[in-house]
């Protein structure tokens, strides 16, 4: 029996948890039979945890500004304030997007923006940026108390702490009191500093990202978890990243899901320096994530906006039990060269799930299944 198959047997037939070296070996293999075995093992664990249920959410993503003072090699979304393609939504535009999404039955709104110290959102009254971020939360919650607000990455929290001089805990508690329900675990990229210093030198380091996430969890603000892979990192770096996340989850239990985000290079500064990911690379990442996290992070999500609907459907055989949300107006992937659109309908997600003979289940942000709205 090969070393790969020994690892997979232990993972599927016992409570064994993959080590970093195990995961790196799985990432390293290019053998077709071994990759098929990885797929099958991930599917066994997925079935043990989620059965045939595949969840989705009706939501809206709003990127309220693309002006950003960080310069990350992987980002095609960022603009400087004087560029013609730069924008900041005013409150009327935000309200129009939200109004249309509410008519479509959204359960969640997610909003994030670039790191812009002079940000002014026309229509909001606050005079400083920290209060403006809080006011936006209150503005949404006052009008739509039923909608879950999923907003502000650890990077934004750190940025606001530096600008305002307020502590991280003060900001998180302020935002929670203003209507924040959960946070995206983005800005993680690869949680290995030797990579972060090369691709996003102005962003927070791994230690600070972990600190903010753990603090949010301590304050009962759940978060998602992510990885952005397929750029200059090695397979070992990917495995180390997974370990960082699992260690946090062991400590706090605050992650709701894991979303591997394949790097889209077409319109970024790294486009000529990397080899593009294959479908097998992306599917294998999902499968290894399922094997690594097992019951620790039970929800593994495919990103249709980065992989496309066809590959997202295929991912359901590779350990995935969630296909994400309708999104509505996702701009970051599009700006990097994504070609799969900014939003889809609920019906399209249901059809995707049914194409693999799985049961579509509407969920909320925290993965409560809305049984009365199960799609059959």
C-alpha cells in the first residue's frame, strides 16, 4: 500500500487527523489513481457528515469602494483614488442594491471595501471613518433587522484600529453593538509570513490575523475561514495554512465554513509569474480540505464565482457540501479577470445541486437549515 493510501485509510476508518506532512503529500501527488482515491475518501467523509444535503444561501455581496491604499500583487480590484475606474458607492446606490435583493428574499448581506483612510460614503453622517463603518451597520440593521450582516474582514478591523487608535476589542464590540452578526475570514490569503511579505507586504501578518479572528470568536462573532491558493505558495505552505485554521477551530469553534479560493491571475501583477491552476488542482484542494478538517470545520464550500457552475457541481463529488450564495454584485473576482459573473439566481444553485442527485437545502449564514424551505 502506498503512503498516500495509508493516509487515506487512516483518515476514513478512524479518528486520525491528517498532519501537515500528510496534507503536503496529498497535494504533491500527480498520480491519477491516487487523486481518485483522495476524491473518494473525501466523499466518504462528506457523506458521513452531511449526507446528501447540499446547502446554499440567498445573499448579497456589496463592495462599497475599490479605492485601497494597500498594493497586493494578487489583487485586480484595487484602484487609487484618482484613477478613472475608482468608485465609492453612495447610500442611495447601496439602498437600491439592498432593496432589490430584499425583494428576492436575501437572508444575508455581506459588505467589504478597500482600505481607504479618507473614505466618505455620501449619505452617512459620521465624520470619522470608524463611526462611518459602524453607522453603515446600524443603517442596514434599522431598516432590515431580519437580515444577517456579514461584514468587515480582519484586515479592515486592523486598518481601523491603526487609524482610530482604538483597540481591536473595542472596535469589534462597537461593531457588534451596531449590528454586526458575523465576519468574513478573508484577508487570510496564505497564513505563512514568508509568502505574505511577498504578495501583500502592507497587510497584517499571520499572528495579527489569528489574534483578530480569535478575539471575534471570543466575543461571539462567528467567522468564515478561507485560503487563497495557486500563486507563489508551495504545497507545504497550503498544508501549514490549513493547520493554522484547524488550531484556531480547536480553540474557539468559531468558524462556520471553509472556502478555498483559487487565485484568478488574469488582471493582476502576478499574471505572468505563475502557472494557472487546473480543474484537478482546484478539486483536489477541496478534497484535501475535507480530509484535513473532517468534523472540525464541517462545511466545505465551492466558489462558483471562481470555478464556474459546472466545476462547482463536480466538486460535490470531492467533499463539498455547500455551494455558497447568490451574491448579486460580486466585483472582486470580476476585476481580477473572473469570467463566471457577479451573481446567480436561487434556481440556478438549486439546479446545480440537483444535477448531482443531491438535496438542495436553503441555509442561513450560521448553517441552520431552513427546513420549511427545503428545495425538492
